[in-house]
C-alpha cells in the first residue's frame, strides 16, 4: 500500500522544484554551483508543477497533494517576489526567501534576508 506517496512522483516534483528554485536564483545551479537567475525558465518549471497539480487532482495520496500544493505555492510567491525585484531594478545582494504563513506558525509570510 502507498501510505506516504509514490517515490517516483515525489522525485519528479522535487526535481522540477529544485530546477525552479535554481532558475529563480534562490539556490546554486547544480552544475555550476553559482546563483543564476532565469525567470522565463523558472516560470516554465512552475507551470509544469501547476499542470501536474491540476491533472492529478483527486488522484494523489494526502502527502503527495500536500507536497505538490505547498511547492507550487512557495514557488509562485517567490517568483512574484523576483519579478517585482527585477521591475524595481534589482539590488545586487543575496536572494530573499519567502516562507509562507503555514510554515511560519500561522502568522504572515516571513522574508529571510541574507
């Protein structure tokens, strides 16, 4: 029985999420080990995850759905933040990571400054 979720599905979600975090410039690129931002590619990776969420609705184990929903939400919030920063000209400092309210003990989202 699948209690915690299908390992292959979880691996796919985490793989796409890792790519998106890297493309957002939030974590180092796996190959170059450098922070590289490509918002167009990040948007595509997030769209793939959003599509997975839509196409698998009602067909996931609770842990799978929770992981996918939280991942999409976290990435969308951080994508919007990066787009807003780019529009303001983008200061040359480390990335901020937004932690959604559900993770931060039920209060408003926190922004972690490097």
